């Protein structure tokens, strides 16, 4: 009844995979869809930041130091 803890083997996951590479452990694949998705997400984040800055300027309360 000797039970050893079986640990998960070390994974060698890479961030980006080339289109023609046979690797299986990757997060993003270097393709047109990934690039388009990155541009769309980046544009949305820029619009959100711009909206936050603009709303901060628009709704700024005047300082009434009487």
C-alpha cells in the first residue's frame, strides 16, 4: 500500500506558435485571426481609456473655495 504523490509533469508551454510549427503546447498562434483580435482588443481598450479621461474632464466638479 505504498502510494506516492504523482506530480504533474513540467509543461513547456510557449506564448506564440508559428503557423507551420507542429508544437502542441502554445497559447497564441501567429496567424491573421490572432493579429486581428489583438487589434480589436487594443482599439477597445484605447476607447475605454479615452472615455474615462473624457468623462473625468467633462464631469469635473468646480472647486468652490469660499
